[in-house]
C-alpha cells in the first residue's frame, strides 16, 4: 500500500484525508504537540488496524479527538471542573479523562490545529488518535518523520508543518472533585490549578 502525502493548504487534500478516515483507513494528522495516527472510533476494523500499527495492547484505550467541547456530547460526560478546564485551554494540549457513560473512562482532546479540527468535522464521526510512533518510541514531530515511520502501512499523512509544541499533551482527570495529573506534558499543572482557582472564585 502506498502512503499518500497530503498538504494541509490544499482543500482537496483535506477532504481526501476525511474521506479516507470515513472509509476506516488510518491517517496521520498534525497536532500542536506531535503528529497523531487517527481512525474512526466506531469501526472495529479501523481500531484493530491502529492497534496493530502501534503494537498496542487491546485493553489500552485511545483518546478521542473533537473539534470543540460541544462536539464531545455523546462521547463522554465531562463534569463541571473538566468543562471549566476545557473552556480555558481548548483548543490546546490538554487531554481530559472523563466518564464514558458505561462505567469506564475516555480521554477527550481538542487539538490546536485548525485543519485537523476541520478534518474531524468533515468525517462526521468520532475519531480516535494516538501519537505517531511505535509504542515506547519517540513520536513523529513532522509529516516526514510520520511517513518514514509508517510508509506503506497507513493510507495518508496530512502535512500541516512541524508540531510547534513538540511535547505530548497533559492528561488529567477528576476524582471526587480533586484534580489528578496522569501525565504532565505541554500544559503545566500550575496553569490548570490556577484556572480552577479562578473559576471557584468566580
């Protein structure tokens, strides 16, 4: 399989990336943190492909990418505190782990790259994503690195330029109303705590 290199500034390429995702194919997309491998969340075939590509165990969940907080309706159930952080830091390098409505949890993130949010909107279905790397290895920070890692093993790479942050998102959840930092990444924990304090004061 040939992996297509698509350009973010070309409308036909953006639509092509969305069409491939709708078909259940795997596409590498740019985010502000690192490049990610994306797939339809409602396609078991696509999810299996993505797990094999990453060498990822089946029990480890993928985060969902959303174009906005409003688009998360039906994907998870952010509480008041999580919504406050989303309003403060989305789009941005923050992944919120929230109840999924069936007794489990799901990670939600809204990337700060307009073309990627547009692709997600065009797909018209929930999209999962994981960093563009083999499990345990450094992630791709540009389209060329993503292509070199996965040439012939995914449908396309959408080139949106280098990831300007170059560090994974911060991952958090709330337990009994208390913020829990699962991974401190590009967004400092101090900024999250400050935003929560401002919200409480307001």
